[in-house]
């Protein structure tokens, strides 16, 4: 059962590379890191837990801070 949680985390992280937009990509990576953290708890590995809590926090935080809509790049739309 525990191994399946690790495989789920792997699948979530790998699937994040299918996203083209940075916000969904970061959020999926954050979710995957949280699942990796759960896996680390279940296998009693502090380094896995700590590393993935940090990664999850950074990914989710940056998806809100850097993910705010901004003006389109590439000049103006004046006709």
C-alpha cells in the first residue's frame, strides 16, 4: 500500500510536465510534493518529508504570487 502512494506521487509529478501554463504546473508539482511528503511520513524518512514540504510550499506559494494575471507581452494592440 505504501509503495502505491510513492507511485501516485511519481505519476502526479510526471503529469505536471503536460501542463503548458506555469500556474497549473506549479500547483500539480505542489500536490505531488505533498503526496511525496505523506509517503515520507509513512516510511519514516524525515529528509523526504522536509524536502517535499519545502518544495510543496514553494510551488504552491509561487503559483499564487507569480501566477497573478499580467499584461500580455509583445507590444500594444493599437490598430
